[in-house]
C-alpha cells in the first residue's frame, strides 16, 4: 500500500505540477504514524 502511495505522489510531482513546500515536509511524520496505525489495525483485527 505504501509503495502505491509513493508512486502516486511521484506521478503527481512529475505530471501534475504538485508542489512540495515546508508544510508537506512537516506533515511526513504524521503520515508515517497514520500508515503504521492503519497497518496495525489491519494486522491485529480479528478475522470475520
């Protein structure tokens, strides 16, 4: 999942003029925590 998000981000940078500013860089730790949390919920959730 993380690889797909990185790929989409790279495509946005390359083709759609996505800009990376200081706010984006400051948000990276929060994004990593959110990704780890989502993976943990998916991993530790009981199977239906």
